[in-house]
C-alpha cells in the first residue's frame, strides 16, 4: 500500500484536525490512573523502567517549580532527562516504516493539513504559554499568588517532602513535553486511528496515547512530573486551577493570524 492524496483522505484529515483542536479546548479533569498507566506503558515501550514516582502538578508553572525543588532535594535520585529516549529515539526507529507507506506528495499534504493547521490554531496560545514560563523563571517563590504557592507545596507533600527551605531557583521549562501539540503527535494519531497503519505504529502506540491524553509533562529516568490542563481556555487567556493566568494579547493574536496567512508583520 502506498497512500496518496485523495479527496476522501483530505476530508478525513480536516475532520481529525477539527476534533484535535476541539480536544485542546476541553477543560475536563484527566483520569489520573489512566494517564499514569500511559506513562508507564510509554516508558516500557521505549526500553525504560517506568518511573518510581509520578507527581501531579496544578499547572505547567507549578510543574517546573516542583521539578526544580524535587531535583534539588533528591539530586541524582531523579535520574537523567529521558525526553530523547522516550520520544525522539522511538520515532527515529519507527518513521522509516511509516514513510514507506506514503507517497512523497501525501507526506507533504498531510504535514501541511495536520501539523500546519494545528500550529496555526494554537500558535498564539502556545507562544503566550512559553513566554509566561520564561518570565516566571525569575519570579521569586514568595511573590507568587497564594493559590500557586499552596499547589506547589501540595505536590511536594505528595512526594513526602514537607519542607520548602530548598525553594531557590526555577530551572525553567527545559524538557517540558507539550502533549497534544508536540511535533508529530496529531499525525501519528491520524495515521494509526484513521488510516489504519496499526502494525507500522504499534511500537509507539503507548507514546501516541500518552501524547494525546497528557497536557504537559517532564520525563526523567525515575520521576515524571505531569501538569493538569487549564480550567479556562479562552481566546484572550488560559487559566489553571492554581490561579496561574496567562493573558493572550490582541497583538499576539493578530501576529499569529498574519503568520497563518503567510504575512507576518513584525515580531510580537
């Protein structure tokens, strides 16, 4: 089989893109037991032992702080960052077999429709999120709102860490994996669930499922930190359960619209 671009396949890809974007706007609370099992399955499929601890956090900002603090306290016990082992390496092994099933034209059309369409839909939101995380790296812990502070302490206490004297620096957003908007997540899900490339994607099926169901996470050898999704997703902001609110300015939204139309004016 060599998949080529047809009207039916194109229509199916557009429907799948619409469903994926709709999913990104949902604020339902995740089934933690289910997501934790997906983490373990994805680690195992990548040839890793599943993490000894899975730590839930109230937002991506809380997650970066909790990762920083637990790493300070546990040090080598958290193990190395395994993002590349969990995602890049399995994809490198699997992609050649997938690509052999698709014509070159189809690959290009699929990338434009799914990856390009998704980026256009979430560019403003994602840019605002990453900008906010970058700004928060220099924010002292004591300057955070009480809801965010309490959420960070709660996550620490879930690990048995009851002292916060180690709260010093936020290591930042390095290693954050953005679930549904991670590169290739939507394409792999479409190929497996809509075009029937089941055998070709079987080695990374646990990874596909994890990326689809997890909002954001940081994967280390022995610890995986997972962020809850936002409680509010609106055109002008994201808001998380701990009170962390990310404004999405009209300037940024206008810039991303121009980018999608191929005419970015000035950098936002």
